[in-house]
C-alpha cells in the first residue's frame, strides 16, 4: 500500500474526529464561557484535522456538491429555512400581541383580585424607582412581577436605577440598600425592600391614600394579643392589616374607658374575663355613636357584653356547634363552613375552619332600624351542644341547625322607608381562634378576618382575596454553569445530535 493510499484511508476518520473535537470545544465554551487552555487545544487540533480532511476529500466534496442527492438536500435545506422563518414570524407576532397563561398549581404568577381592584382605583400616576445593580439576581423576579402590574394600568411608571452608576440619586431618595423600590405619587412616598405582590400592593395603597385608618384591639380582659407571635397570638392578623395600610394599636379599657375618636374599627378578640361596667359602657357608647366593632366571642366565655349584644338584637348561644356533616375528620368539634349567605364579607370566600365555635343568634324581637344578617351558617345536620360531655343531639335540650356562626348588624337611617345603612356596623363571630396565628393561614380564615375589618372600615373595595405571599413557592437554585448546561442541552446539544445523525445517514446513502 502506497503512502497516498494510506492517507486516503485515514481522511474520513480525520473528518469525524475533527467534527467531534470542534463540537466538544463549542459545548465547553458555551457552558463555561472560558476560551482558554483545553478549549484552545481542542479547536487547534480539530481545525488541523478538518483542513487535512478537506484537502484529502476535494474530489469527493466536489462530486457530492454537484450530485442529485445534493440538489435534493438543498431543497430540504430551503424547507428547513422556511420553517424557521415562519417560526420567527410567529414569535415576533406573539411578542406584539401576547396572551399570558399561568399554569402553576397555585397561580403564583397571577395577580390576586384584591390587587386588580387596587389597580382599578388608581387615579394618579405612581412613579416606582427600583434600585438594582446589573448583576443583582433579584432584578429578574422584580421585572417579571412588575410586568403583571404595568400591563393592567397605565398609571404605573417604573424606572430601574443602578446605584453604582447613579449614587447621587440614591442619596437624594435616601435609599440604604440594593433591591429597594421607592413609590411616589401626589407628594406621598414609601418604599419596600422585599418585593412580593403583598408588599407592592400595600405600597400602592399607602401612596394612594393620604391617611391611615386606625384599628384598635382591646386588651386587659384576656383577649388575644395582636403583638404575640405565639400560636394563640394575632401577629399574623396584625401584619396583614398593616399591609393593607391600617395602623394597628391596642387600648386597655381598664385604665382608659374611652374609645379614641380616631378609631376606624375596634376589635374585641376573644375576651376571657368580663368587662367592667365602665368599659362596657364605653363600647356601648362607641357603637351607639356610629362606631364599628368586630366581636369575636368564644363558647361559654365570661365576657360581660350580653347587654351590648342584646341592644343590637343578638345573643350568644350556650354551647358549641357540632356538625357531623361539615367538620374536620379528626375533630368533630372543628366546624367547617363551606357555604355562606351573600355578603360583601363572604364574597368568593373559600371554606373557613372554626376550631370551637358557638352560635350567634338573633333575638325574636330585635330593636327597630337594625339590619341583622347571618353571613355564615352550619349545615342542617348540626346542633348546638349544651352538654360537652355527651356529643349527641337531645331533642328539647339542644338547638337544631342550621346555626349562624357570624352575624353582621347595620343600623338603618330613621326614614320611611329605610334607605342606605347608617354609620354603625357590628360584626360578631362565635369563635376567636380562627383568626389566631395557628389557624390564620388555614383555608380562608385570614381572608374572613381581613374582609370583616375592611367591611367595618367601609373599605369594601379592598374586600377580595389578598395578594399571595411567597411562603408556598418552591424554587430550585442553580449555578450559572448548571443553568447554561440545562439551557444548551435542551436547545442546542440535543438538536445537534439529531442533525449529526441525519448527516451521517446521508453520507452513507449518498
């Protein structure tokens, strides 16, 4: 065998090795973004082998380029090019006329109804300045979230500032940390450092409203504590009220038997000890004067508010509600409310869970000019159990369901016929634990509590499912190299393998 014959036999192997080395070098560079050392060696060796293959295969290449198979291949190539052109056109049109679908199980990329209501109420432009460095990984998430806001209103304008290139603006706005969003509208200003839907919507509410309504929680009679983060505390309720731009404070009627004049809502959450006469009179005068009160009364609690409730046509049942048809499987005393009467408070509300509830009953002859309406009831199979040691219905002793768990009361105007409700509003629920930290995030318990406060504060526009918090988000953190590997493996490497296989088959059959 001559030397030329040996070179001809080696030429195909050199071409295959050259292609493999060049592909490996390209893949290495795409993943690591490093064109040094091994990558350069692979490229150099691959290029040398490619030149060797091309030199020894000139006649074969010329014959293949002018053959029938090549013409067929050219037609196929044109078809492929046309396909990608059509694909690019479709992609271009999709960017101009886009439609968004959120296929996640929890709809985590869909704005809540409450956020949409807030955006509909925007009357003044809101300027948002976001401070992120170019390499800040949080910027992408913020941009995705803010796109959801800006596509639904033209009142929002957002500008991204790199604090490293514009330090003067950082000092002017008093920004102290990266990832800060500054909201400005009508001379009002607020900022957030944690970008979630709840925080963004809360910031919009703050700059939309000039003032903040105050919600007072009574203390001193064994009520649940809004400052406590224990399971029995109300810190979650307090945090969510503050996100809705309420100011939350406490008041001790034992020392100050007067309701502050700036109280938008007074919450009495599960008193365990009776209010004395002066405190009860303060609550009564507040309601009679057109106040708004949220009463959470537990079964058999000694609260001393019976006269106040009777003056508004209500009484609390002597027992606990047992509902075999609608309770938690492991606890028959834990009532689950699945259906509601039509009310602004319970609109679009999912089931709520009351760990131990009693009935809030309407008096047979309530005072006139009152609108008393049960908003949540147990099922017809329920009853009010008066003997907790014997959980079975006793005719003539227990009260048969359905039983109201929550009642809303409004005082009507003294006109004939009554027109719109007057200022006084009272909401009574026969359980306080449903709003505690242990149960606040269970089903729609938190929504019921917040909707109740919003209704009492005459903020019906805020009554909707609150924005989602990121607690349930599950994220996979990847390094940049891992991200590149997944990206190019799916969009480049795998198609190249298929293309290479096709080329090999064509070469064999040419």
